[in-house]
């Protein structure tokens, strides 16, 4: 993060899009570089730093081509159930 202001607008440097596929209990991911991004504060839900020491234990980094192949081979569909995930 390069900068932010009183309205929670942020400027991100070296931003990436992380694509994730869970197959056979293993979480695979690939990062797509996006560069410099300016994000309006009203678009932000959560912002945090990634723990670089913990990440290799939880997720396995693969190339984008490998990630697409894993997604095609996997019959598991990723579903997001926000209603039950957000229940405290």
C-alpha cells in the first residue's frame, strides 16, 4: 500500500489478482500482476497483510496454466455461502 486518505481511498503498488482453486483438499493459487491500483474507500470491505511465513504451509503456488488444468480436472465446485459463513 502506497498511500491512503481520510475517506479510506487507497493506492496499491504491485497489486495482484489471486486466483484460488481447492482440489482434493489442497489449496492451489496463482497471482496475476495488476500493477498500480487506486481503490475507492466505499469499495473496500477488508484490507490486510499476508503472512508470508504461514502461506506456504496453507497454499501451494502454481502457474496460471497449471491452475486452469487443476480446475478442469477437479469436479469440486467452489461455492460461497456468505449467509452461513458470516453467522457469529
